[in-house]
C-alpha cells in the first residue's frame, strides 16, 4: 500500500491527467474512470479491479512494443492494462518517480 501523508491536505491541488500519460515510476491517486455509456463494460471492469476514486496507483513498467501494455500497481496487486484502457483512468500525480 502506498503512503501519501501529504494527501491529507487537499488532493485537488494536483493536476489531473490520464493514467496512460504518466511516466514509469510515477505515483498517483485515481480521481475517476471515464464512462462512455451507461453500460460501459470497460469502465465497469476497471472499477471492479479497484480503480476507484482515492485509490493510490503506480506505473511500474511498459511493454516492449509501443509502451503497451502498461503495468500498474494498486496496493499489492499488479495489472497489465492496454494503453487505451489506462487512458480511461483519470488520476492526480502525487509522488516521486522511482
């Protein structure tokens, strides 16, 4: 689990961007998942996996071809997301690059 002690101030101070835009090693907090329709299966899957508002995430690695897929860590769980799926997750970058 990530520790963001400074987040108790106000997370809204950090700019929003898509998870797919973050460099390797970046720590961020999920703001929301973009829903394209009422029954959007991809956004529902992302939410079910734990991409929910306030959850800490880290970009761990990129695939060898075109930086796709993206390896993302939430808590102690790793997920490989297609770049198009990661683009649906809006985050606020909050941490150092490791």
